[in-house]
C-alpha cells in the first residue's frame, strides 16, 4: 500500500478551461486505501466500470472507459491529473469525464490572430470515472475509486456516435495512402470512395470523415512559405534539365522572395502554334492551400477538346503582376499573340491586355458571368428569374446590334431593372460579352456553354491536387499528359467512326475527308439547313433567306473567279465554319468543293503543320516527302490564275538558282527507297554527317522559301477582290500592290541569261521525269 507521507498535492488539468468548472467527488486529496474503497453493490460486469475495478496502467483504464462510452453514446476526455510533490511520488490519481463536461471556455481576444467562431458542446455534464494508483506487495496498479454515469444530455445513437471527434482516427497506413492519392490529383471525395471500396465498407462508414482528410492534408502544408518557394524553383530547374524545351520565368521581390512564376511545356508551345488563335485566360481560381492566385491559359484543338498552354502563380493579383504574366506568356510563345482572348470580369486584367497585347481582341467569358446570376438576380426577380434568364440568352445570341439594343431596353422595362447596378454594369460592358458585338472576331466556339464545362473539368483535375506547392508543376504536367492521351484516344475513336453523309452533296463528301469529325459535324449542320434557304442574285451580291419568310435574310458576296465568299452573319469569321447562307450560294453557283481557304488548318484532320513536321523529322526521306507536298501545294495554288503562275515560275527559278549555288556533296544519299514523282541520283558509299546536315539545310531553305510563296499567294488574294467589289482601297489591296512591285523588282534584278538556263534545265528535268515513268510526270 502506498504510504500517506505528507506532501503538497499537485493538480494538473489537461484542459485549463476545466479548472473550477466541474464538481467531482474528490472529498479527499489523499490516496484511498483498498479497505476504504467503496465497492459496487451490483455484481461486477467487465463491460461496465465498477468501484474497485483494476487496471495495469492508467492508459488501460482510459481505453476501457472510452470503449464503454462509445457503446453508451458519448465520448470522454482526460480532465485532471493529481500527484504528490516529491521524488518518487509521481502520479496518484486521474479523472476521465464526459466530452460535454464543464462549461464553455472563455477565449482571450487577440487582435493579431483571427478568431474562429466555433460553438461549444459543453453543458456541465457530471458523468466521470476516477482511478487511483495503489501499491500492494511492490506491484503498482490502478483502481476505480469513483464512477458516475448520469448525464444531463441525450446520448447518441450507435450510428451517430461514430462522428464524434474522439472516435474519428486515421491510421498510419491510411495516412500514407491518402498522401499517395493526393499526389495523383484526385479529389477528397474520390479518395474516400476508393478507400471504402478497398476496406469493403458502406459509403460513409470509414473511421474518419472528409473533413478529417482535409485537415490531415492541410497539416502537411504548414511549411515555411519561403522554403516552399525555393523548392518550387528547384523543381522547375530540375524539369528544365530533363527537358530543355520546358520554359519558365519568375521574379523576386526586394527581399529576394518569389513573387511571380509562370511556366509552359514543350507540347503546349507546339499546340499553341496551331491552336493559339483563340485563348482563355482563367484567373478565377486560387491555390486554396497556399492562398495564391492562379492563372491558366487554355485553348481548343481541332477535335473540340481543351489544350493547355501555360500557367502562372502570383503572390498578388494586380496590374503589375498580370502584365508580367502576359509578357512571360508571349515570351514562351515566341512573341505570337492570340487573335482573341477570353477572361473574367477583371478590370486590372483588361488594362494589362490592352498594354501587353494591343492587337488582341479582348472579350469576357459568358459562362463566368452567368455563374454569378443566381446571387445577383434570384432574390430580386423571384419567380420571374427563369423568364429573365431565358430572355437574356435570347438577346445574347442575336446577330444584329440594333436588335440587341432594342431588346435590352425592352427587357429592362418589362422586369423593372432600371436601377439594378448589375444590369447597368453588364450593359456598359456589352461590347465585351454580347455576341452581336463579337461575331466579326474568331473564338473557335469557346463562347458556348458546353465547352466551358469541358474546360472547367480540365482545370479542376490539377486544382484538386493536395500536396506541396513544389510538386504542383509536376502535377499540372501529369494532368496535361493525361488529357493529351485522352484526346489522342478520342481522336482515334472519332477517326475510326464511319461518317454519315446527310445531304449527299459533293461539298459534304469533300469536307468529310478534310475536316475533323468535330468540325465536320458543325459544317454538316449548316449544310442541312442550307437546303431550307433560297438565294436571290442582286446587283451587289446575293440575298439569302429562309424559304418560309418574305422579309429579313443575309447578304452574301461571292467572287467565283477568286473563290472568295463572305456573309453578313459573320459566322465564318466567328467560328471558322461556313454558314448556311454562304453554302447555299456556293451550291447555287455549281461549286462542288468548298474553297481551300474556308477549310482552315486548325479544323483539319492534320493537327500539325507541315513546316513543324519538317523541322522535327530526323528522316531524310520524310523531309523529301514533305517538300514534295509543299511543291504540290505550290503548283495547285499557282494554276488558279495566270498571274500566280507567272510569279511562281519566276520565284522557283530564283530558288533553284540559290540551291545550285550551294556546294554539292561528292556522294549522294544511298537509299533504295523512292518518293513518287521525285528522281534521286543513287551512288554507292555512305554519306558523312556534315554532308547530310548540309543537304538537310538546303532542303529546309527550299521548303521555307516555298512556304513563303504559298502564304504570299493566300494572303494577297484573300480579301482584295471583295475590296474591289465594294470599290474600297483596303490595307490588303495595298499589300497586294506592294507584293507585285517587289516581284517586278526581282525580275529586273535577275540575270536574264541565268534565268534562261534555269528554264532550260527545268524543261530537261520535266522531260527526264516523263521518259522515266508516266507517274513521275504528274509531279511537274
């Protein structure tokens, strides 16, 4: 038995707020002897605490009482610890109480630290269990010396008690799996469902909740922000070492801390070369774990799927940081600015775009505006909210600015929104979001609500990543790679599907072989509708309207000789897909194929330009094949008019002269393969690396020059005939005239004798090709 030596009793509260808040049975501060211990009158039951019950340690007593409390419908906590002051005296008594024992603690206010307004569940419950330390025959043990199971509150049901914090625990194994799931970027809800399936438990019956998982992940992020920034920069440098085409830029403040960082991947830069004409810059997201603004550049590829262009993280969202982000993005993309850019209602971003991208058309994402409508108008309009929203969408999709303005005034009058500040603000910014003001600009269809969902789903994939900031760059890369692989799979599936022709028109058959299934489906809709329209030739073009209407319609201008068509609805300028009105005129004019310029590269099945393939290919034969394709395009474009043919002949003569000035290697390429339509000189012997590089340089130079000629034809002849049709002198007409003057100057400077020899040489090559194989003559 423990001696009753005199000494000062020490009392320690596990929760300081419990001091003087409970009145437990502690009539004696001295340790009770076994003879003085009051035994329970009831028969001892191992499942229920009783006076005199023994435990080896106080932790064993706590676990027993905790299991008892769980069965009864409450939880417990450690309340008070008592011991004697002196060497060897140690702990002598412990109190365990109901989780609702005591009163609500009074929190001390701290102006520098924000206070969490959490309600307390304490109600002064007196239920408790007291254990005391007893030593008999030299072996210490703990005995129950006090127990009261009377509660002043209702006890929880078995299916409710599991939600009490004391019974929500995450094991070390589960913690490891949660962190692994977090690195993959899946959401907390998905983590919970996976672990439920793994443990074979019903949904919601894991020993922890979503809130516990979020708190766990948050605890791993409580690191020094400066260390996080250093790790982030180190991560970017490591990626740059592994992939030299990875691009990133950053700035430091006056204290040498990370202020802004932006990055883009090699695949993103390549995609931007073709699909960077229309871009969404979404700055509405934040990295919640680090409270940092996040900006994401995305676009749409030729299969109607989102493609990632770049990402930026800033410490603050202001004009200076946004201007830096746009400048860094242009640097990644070799200075190429998009034609159009869609953003949210951020006035600082509007000013930054005007400063850094003055030639880019800025517009507002309609889906970001509509997302705010419930908070803006639901309470104001009440039951009429859905009617107002339907009217807003009708006005948004109108084609005429005059109809929009008149409809907006009527809407304001009908719904009584004259003094509503949100309506006034929307009308003030109407030229940035209303389609009647935007139809003359190209947006690749990204103003549609359906595409907003796919873009948001793509963004949310890597926003759900729950690990450290330094790993965020890699997590974005994983999400981008996953999206690229999914896009490739969907592309394959689309290409394997049989395309169903609905009209049987030659234009439809031709477009089906050129456009991607996504773009073709859009064009096919217009082809089907075109059959319901009638066209009337006027003095200044064609008037096209629905066959059931006597008024309205669209004005279409068609120049058959130059294969140029334009409609007043501006659908082609807006989406890159010809409208039903233009298709009706083409059909009336016996046009059996859509002109090439109205089948844009960004909507074609080939998602990579020939020039990029030419530079990226390492096989010499593939380069020759690509060069042949470009020459074929040159011949096709040149044959459309006598003027084009004359320019092509002179330019090719000059190009051949430049190529022949290059030194010819002593040994030719030793290959038995042939490219149709191209004759090779075959000699034995290997080709040295310098000679091969020299030949590739010559091939690239020729391809670049041919590409320039083709682009020159397409640009100079794009809108000039329509400008003549209206009698206007446009900028393109000036460029066209300048182009012809430069062509004439080249002719004068060229050596006549040299040109004559080159022409004779060209004729000899044609003859040689014709004699060698009838198929080869098709090349020239």
